């Protein structure tokens, strides 16, 4: 991936905070004054990173606008920040610009404005087409709005649409999950991201469902999803991401295949030249340019291991000739367990191995 660089832009604002969400965001209306301050802070951070890591010569090939809820920010306000980033670090060679949208915010005019300043792809936080699941998750949209939002996005962005679905909720069974999948497949989207519900400390869900275990049910749901999606040619390319061939998210792949990326905004992570770091998740401090970083400079051996473990999360696997020292016996143990298989001189996770990917990663790194 050489000289390429990706940018993640964090928009830390939401109209309402979902009770399961542990991403850094605040329930806050976005007025022009607040946005001007936020834009200034982001561009100052970007300038610092360009200087610190000598990024001026790098070619930006993807931009991902996430959150929070980016769609709570008016298109013209967001455009002003994107234009600022372009002035600092040219975006003329970008191959993919993705924005996360809440189905409740999708409007044709808003999407056209996003498209006009360079957005090429949308990621819709659908989560479910089941009314009870959506209510439990605290989503602002209902099933009808979820369906309508996909059609509106298709009118503007064609088939460059991805949807997120969550499974493994309290009270959810395989039949409920299968219905969600059937609806998604009927819509003929070419990219679907699937996430098992995680009960995160510090969220309302943690207070309500602490101790809830869904490992076995979630495993069954993942296997069912893999079977149904692959039957229509939508195959996994990373454990949580499935697409038709050639419709993978370029930006997502950069994370998993070891590409350099910078994260702009509070809580956003970066990985550049073997240095991994994030900005403290504190909007007020960020706006005052008090950007404290959590930094981890990886030794070469640890960097190689982590890069290979990330690659192993993808269907492309890792080359047999490129595995780190000391991994051969461990890899062969996983082959015997049928968690890893050899395909075209590469080691690749099996379906069962995907279910135990975290255990495999821990074993290989430590």
C-alpha cells in the first residue's frame, strides 16, 4: 500500500444516544458556531499530524466519515470541513468516500448535496427491520423508514450502499434473525456488515443486561448469515463484512491489510509508520486544542504479528512464507482443530475459526 493514506473523520454528535453504543459521541445540536470551532480543531490536528509524520507527500485514497451520526450535520457545514481537509492534504486521488447515515435522517436533497461534494458511498445504520429489535436498540427509525431510506439512497448512489445489521439481542431467536436477513437479501444490497451485540461497560445496556450471554446463539446466527449470504454470492471478506465480489469497502480493507490511516476528531485512532495512537475522547479539550494522545510505538516484531493477525481476519489470509517466527506450530494446531485451513499457499480462517478469531489472535500475539 506504499505511499497511500486513508482518513477517518469522526463526527462526535448525535440527536440521541443509543443505549448499546459505546462509541464516543454526545447528544448535542450542531450550530454553526460549534461547527466552526470543531472544524478549526480538526484542521489544527490534521496540520499537526502532517508535520509530525511528514504526510504532505502521501496520497489519500479513501475518506470515511463516521460517528456519532454524521447525518445530523448539515451538508454545507460538512462540505466546509471536507474542503478544509482537501486544502491541507489533497483529496483529488481519493477512490472512495463513505458517510455513515441514520435512516431517520435520509432525505433525497441531503444525499444529493453529499454526492456533490464527493461522497461516493453510504453506510446505513439499519441494524434491523424488526420493530421490537429497533425499539430495544433505541433507534430513531422504524422498519418502514429503514426500507425507504435504502431506496432513497439507491436513487442517488446507485448500488454503492452498505447496511449494518445487529444480531444476538436479548430475546432474539434464529427465526427473527433469519427474517432480518431475508429482508436484507430481498433489497439486493451488495455490502452488509453484521455485528453481534456486545454489552459494553458504561452503557445503559450494561446496567440492564450485565451478565447476559449470547455466545452460542450468536454463533448460530453468524453461521446462518454466512450460509444465506453466500448462497447469493455475498461472501465474507472480513469477519464482520460481506459483499459481492468487487464491492468490498476499500477503506475497511486498509484497516485489515495493514495500510496507514489517520483518525481526526476526539477518540479517533490512527496508525502511521508503526505508531498507533488516539486522541483523548473529550470534545471540550479537543476544541481547546488540548489534544492528548494515547500512543503505542510498536516494536518491529509486535508490529508484524499484529499486522498478520489483522490480515488473518480477512478471506485473503496470510502467506505461508510470511508468518512470524514461532507461529508454525501454533498455526498447525489450529489447522488440526479445523479453525484454519490452507488455500492457495495461504492460511485462512474456516467458518468455525471465524467464530473463535479473538482466541486465535490472542494465542498468536502472546
